[in-house]
C-alpha cells in the first residue's frame, strides 16, 4: 500500500530547471500577500516563484511544491509515476506473495 | 481529492481537467489487479468512486461513531449498497488521534462491531489489535515497544474469527429494524447472522 499524492511533490534538483511548467507559479503580488505560501527557486534561466503544497509541516522537511495539473504534460508525468509504482508493486507481490501486500479479510 | 477540478479551482483559482479517470484507466489497462483507495473527506466519497476509485475512506462513519449517537450511525448505514460496498471502514488511520482519546473501551468494541461487520472494505491499522497508543509517523517505519492490551487483543481475535465465516464474507447485508426492546433501534443483519451493537450509558439508556 502506498500513499500517492499528485497534487504536490518534493522539488528535485533538476525538475524546476528543466520543467518549470510542471509547477504552479506565483507572482510578486502573490508573494507580497502570502509569503508563507511561496518559495523562490534559483535557476540559470531566471528565478521562479513556486507555490508550496498545502501542508505547512512538510515545508520544514522539504520543499513540497504544488504541481500544475492544468497542463496535460504534468498529468502525464504523474500517471507515468503511478504506472511505475503499479509495476513495482506487482513485481514485489510476485516475489513475496501476500507478504508484500496488505492483508485482506 | 485535491486534484478534483472543483477543489483545484477553489485552491488555485484555475480549472484543471479531470485527472483520476484518465490515471485510473491507464494504470488499470496495464495492471488490472491494482486497487485505488482514496483518502476522501468533504463529502467527496461518491465523486471519487465515480471517477474510478475502488474504495474511498468512510470518515463519516468514524466521526459519527466517535460522537456516540446511535441515530446518525444508523442513518449512515441506510445508504445504498452500491455506495457502501466501496467504502473503506476503519477505527484507526494514520491521521487519527491517539486511540485512548478516540473511544472508551466499551464503545470501542461496539464501534468495531459496527465498523467491521458492515459492508465495504475492512481497514485495520497496524497495532490496532493489541491496543497500541503511540501514534507513529509512517515515515519512521518503526515504533516503541508497547504493552499488549490483552482484553482488546482477545476481542479482536474473536472478531476476526467471526469475519472468517462465510456469511460475513459472501453473505448479503441489510439494515433491519427492531420492533421493540431497543426503542425502535435499527440493527444490521447479514443473511443468517444478526449483528447487535450497543453500549449502555451511565444513565441506563443505549447510546451506541
């Protein structure tokens, strides 16, 4: 069993560099209004202001930023991730039998 | 839930296309045995079921059980079976408060009988059968040693034994109504098995 949340993700070192369109971007005005909800990401091709995910506690652990699911490409990335998870879980289940899956009554 | 178009729009002021029907279909085409369960709140259970989830959390039953009023619980169990069969029913989840603050011992047993002898997915939490009290972060993947609550453990042993009976695995479920005795309380029954759950309050009346 795995908790999959497509709404936000940890900001990997290269994601924002290569694919800023995957994330919800804010404006200077957004930052002025609610600075706790946004974070600057420095890039060679210009800094980005990205929106945090909704859980303040997670922001202390990592930079969880919101994904821009209005973009079809972002949805495809998330579905690709989910497909990889399903494949890995099936492999694990085949290897370990029931021990790898939740016990069901 | 957060990526449903209406919720996304409320959060970000932008409308996103549907995500889950597309995601569920693509994954299920490749891995038909893969199950989707939604951590659903805000009355979005039915919406998420319609978008392809096999099961959705039934936080409403849990909340009503915690309030310890029988009528709202009964009313919840009168919902259509096409909906109830796809609810994941639980007494503990990772975000719930420490067990002692949730249910007094007698109420816990009555709540467990209602929760796990109702239709839907029976969703047990790690440590629930032995009465663990510490909330463990799922990120930690370990926890402190705690004493086993032997009474509770015996109760769950009995409950699991009952759940192995064919009637509770494959039988047909229906809510029913008592004509006398418990003041018209409606009860639940499976074919050939009748389930009664209650806890007497200090004043002598039945609450749950």
